[in-house]
């Protein structure tokens, strides 16, 4: 028996015990009615059975307020049915009160349930990359703007890392886009495993990724970049086949290399292409000489 069925079974048993206990208490404390109104009793029992069936379905789930609401909604009809057999003062008022509380509880729980569920789905559709689960371009830029605005006020540093996979096009051409998609998905997971909790990662198109490293200095940047290059350069195994795609990265530091996320991304992109052209793992934007188009002494590691 599944865990869901066990919870459902236990919940229904408890409800039945409460219902039987109610009958016993009323039998001891209330006066019995000699004549039973059949015209009221039959529709009421059908209604009660329908409510009980709904409760049986709901009790398999873990939404406590929803279960309480459904139980009170059913218990209200149960009380009204017992009112045919026992003299219960103000039975209609009791039924209305229990139903009102029950329906309110159900409405509140369903509201939060649909809000969370639909909210998550809408977020995924609007702001995340469907393949890797990372932020898409729009979500990344929007979140980065907020962070950089705060950092500008507090005088903190950050860095944008622009990454592009090496030899990825040859994998797509030779093995098909399905294989390429699996590699991209694996790379996305690796990126999330390397960055820190407060960093944000996005896929901005094709085999290009971007990272905002928050509250960081140059030494920390180098350590993280080296881990990124090493982790992504490790062979990605898909269906038992290893693929060594490698990665080239460009880094732009805030605020030295740009005041906005657009400037930082653009400059990090330039540094990435320079690193790719010179077959080195990564490069800082500050290492590019704009006048002579030469690269200053670079501390980046050679790619494997």
C-alpha cells in the first residue's frame, strides 16, 4: 500500500470514529424524535454520501487545511441528518456555521495551492530556460540590474562571466541536436554546482551561458573561474559516449569594466572571444589592450 493510500485510510478511519462518537454522545445527551421525516432524510443522506466521497479523495493529500475544511463541510450535513433522529437545538444554525467555516478553509487552501502551483509554472515559462532550468536572458538581466543597483549604492564588487562551449557545433553536426541538448543540460547542472548560493546563472542562447558573481574580489573570481573551466572541460557522458566540449570564458568586473549589466555582458563577451581565439581557458576584460589589440600578461590556464 502506498504512503498516500495509508494516509487516506487512517484519515477516513479517524473521521468514522468521530462520526460514531457523535451518535453515541447525542444518544446519551439528546432527546430522540419519534417520527422521522423521510422526505428530508433521503436527499440529506445522498448529499452526505457525496460529501463523504469527496472527503475520501481529499484525505490522500497532505493539505491539512483542505482536509479540515472538507471534513467540516461533511460534518455539517451529518449533524443535520442526525437532527432528524435527535432533538438538537438550533441544528440549522450549527449546519450553516460548520459549512461556512469548512468552505472558507477549502477556499483559502485552494487559493494558496493554485497560487503556488500556477506561480511556479508561470515563472518557469516566462523566466527560465526550458532546457537547462537556468534563468533565460530576460530574467538574468532583470535580476542582475537589481543586484548591481544595490552594489553601486553599497560600493560592492561583482563580476560577469560570459561562457561559450568549445567544439559544441561539431557535436551537433555529427551526433544531432538531441545529443547536443543533453550536453547543454549537463553543463547547466555543472554550472549550478560550481557557483555559490547568491550567484545567478543564465543561458542566453545556444551554447552561451552567463554568470553574475556577487560580492567578490579578483582572487575569488580566479578561483571560481578555474573551477568552472575545469568542471565543464571534464568529459560529458551521454548514453555511454564521452564528449569533451571544453569552454572559453570572459570576465568583466563591476564597476571597473562597466556600470550596467549590458556593458559588463558586452565586455565579458569580447574577452571570451579573445580567450577562444588564443586558445586559453579564460581572460579578464582588463587584459585586452584596446589600442594595440594585444593581450596583457594573462594568468589564465591553458585548456586541456
